[in-house]
C-alpha cells in the first residue's frame, strides 16, 4: 500500500516539490505502483518480481530540510546533509525500500545564493556517458585505475557508496560544474547545471539529468537540448 511505501515518518513522506526527480526515477527504474510486489535477494542486490509484464519496486521519497549553520563552508554544508542522507538510507534499507528519492536542493542552500560564484562552491563534476558502461564512483576511490578514471566529486562518490553499502538505489539532486563546456545560455564559464543523478543499488551511476526550465536562471544554465533519460 502507499502507507507501507512511506512507513518511516517524518523522514520519508510524499511531497509535491519532489516530482521532478521522481519522474527521472520512474523513467529510469520502472513504474512505481501503490501495490508493492514481493522482493527477493539476488546476487547481493535486489531482484524484482514481475506481474503482468510490469516490474515493481518499493519506493519512497525523503522529506529533508537543509542542515546548515552560519559560517559553514560549502563543504561543511554538503557533508552535514550527506550525513543526514546516510541516516535515511539506513532506515530505508531496514524497512525494505529499494529506491529512495531525495529532494531538490537537499545538499545546497540555493535560496540564499545570489551569484554563480557562490553556487559554484557547492558544485562538482558529474561525468557520464549514456552509451558507455555505467561507472561506479565508490569503487573508483579504491581502484588502481582511479587516476585514469573520470573525476567525481565528494557528493557523487559518497552517494554511490551509500547506495552500494545499503543496497538501495537513489535519486539525488546536486549542483554540477562542467569546466570543459561553454555554458549553452551564454553565461560566464564554466557551465553550472541543476542536475539529478540516478545511482543503482550497486553504486553505479546509471543516469544523469540536467534540469531544463530552472527556477534560478541567473545561477543555473539550461542544456541546449533537453536531457532525455531512458
């Protein structure tokens, strides 16, 4: 039931402003149903049972208020909120949630940022190639090939490790800095996007979505071509 999907209140509750990352989740990971099918452990991850050709999973969205203190640096703000995410991931694991969707602006205080420079302090690269084999940022931190691998930031790496540790897929929003690309909006370089990432239960980065129709147009760029996540 829907009540079962959002069982640990007040941390995991439906919220209307979470719809855009939830849509990304639905497109990438399958239809979300009020009726949750049985789930079995499979090779260290999760295997969804099927019914009528549809794949079902148990999903939840996270109600989260940004954690911040006066005088904190951007890195301190991001770390404190990732700590809060980690606690919710553990709770999600404990009640059998398979996909957890975090809110927009859950890691960064966009409402008080007035310039691109301020927002860039919270941003990090999110390299991703939709045609390539998914990369696992968490695994790369202990890999001998890390120096040759795409450089991921602290948030993406830790989100990957959370998903891998708790065996819960997640959708999360963060600020993406792309120093290699000229901003499609004509803003000063580097490009700065409001980006959602989808990470599976093994820690693999399986999708990246750069938001179009952003609310803070003086801060964020919009992709020249809208992202289609499939």
